[in-house]
């Protein structure tokens, strides 16, 4: 696998060097063909971005501004950072090979990133399993960390709650709720002010709207998860993800259950009513 990755990095380095050597030629040719230069530097629209994956060379020199999820640990050398990322992580498609001249870029596998750059060319080679792959090579001018909601499921509605329930030193605070198209995200802070370990039943959480009940989306791992066992004095932040909910419904509740290693303590469900207005 590392050999294959190194091959990709070698290709990206060659492209970077070639781009630098040919900059003078590009400058000269730009004076003779203004229309072509304008076309080559405009940003790809949504449809063109999809077409780029089948024919990257057609869009060589065009600008891109998109989000992606890193699916292999990035490689670095003294000249830069080299990344492979999916523009459509839900379907593991939209593979792009990204190079940026920043060897200190702080990114890692599974990070969601925002990329601004230029289409360089099409790369064709083999992955670690010997299968042939092709992908656009992107020379990035800027890469920033982002999050899944911002990148791939922007909230249609966000409710700031900041309500807290304390039972026997077991404190749950509901900070906010984001209603997206793909799911509903509930941001929680759990604080253990007791003398014993407390336990959170994450997958038993429920949400209701009127006579409808919503379950946790246990397949979604795109948000920070809450630990289920929390020691005394510890505070945990995380997100519980539910199936998509109705942003126009009024009677919305989120219900969480937990326990303590002190079995003499009793706990009622932590029930939060959210004002949707």
C-alpha cells in the first residue's frame, strides 16, 4: 500500500515541478488568447464539477471550491502535503488527489476539509489492491478543516437550547439541535459531578414529535461521539444523531437515559422539550 501511495506522491511532485517550470510559457500564451485564459481560470459550477471526474483534462486550469473527506493518512515531505479524499464520502466516490505546498498542514485521515485550488490533470494508476484507478489532481491554494454538517448536510434549522438537567450529580446539558436533510444532530455536554462512574445509553436515546418517534441513526459516524462511560469529575461533549425530523413540528422532545455505578441511585429519563419557534 505504501508503495502505491508513494507512486501517487511522486506524480504529484512531478506535476508541481512542471507547473513551476511552465509558468513563464503560460504567461506568454495568455497574452495571445485572452478568451481561453478566462475560461481556464473560472470556477467550476456544480455540473462541471461532476463532469470533471470523468474528464479532468478537459477542465485543466479551472478553479475548484469544494469539500471532501480524507480517506487515507496524508503524506508529507519538505515541499508539501499530499492528500487523497472523497468529494462524496457517503458513497465513497469523487476521489481527488490533492497537493498543497504546506508541509505543516494539520490534517489527518477522516478529517473533513474545504479545498480551494486548481484542476491540474488526470492521474491514472493502481491502488493498493492492484485495481486501476483514475482521479483528478488538484493543486490547492488553501485547505481548511471543516465538519460534516457544514460540508455535506447544512442545517435547514438550528435551535439553541442550553438547557440542563441534574440528577444526583449526573448532568446532561442540551446545547443545540441542528435539523439537516439527512439527519438531526443533538449537541450534548455530559458532566459527572458524582463520586461514581456514570453511564450514558446512547443508542437508547429517543426523539418524539407529536405521535411520531425517531430513533438514533447508529450508522452515522461523522460527528464527535459521546463516551458511554464517564468517570467522576469528567465533562464530555459530543453529538447524538437521529433520523431526519420535521422542522415545522412544534411538540419536539429528546429523551436520554443513564445510570450510575452506585446502584442505590435512581434516575428518571432526562427529557428535554424544545421550542421550535
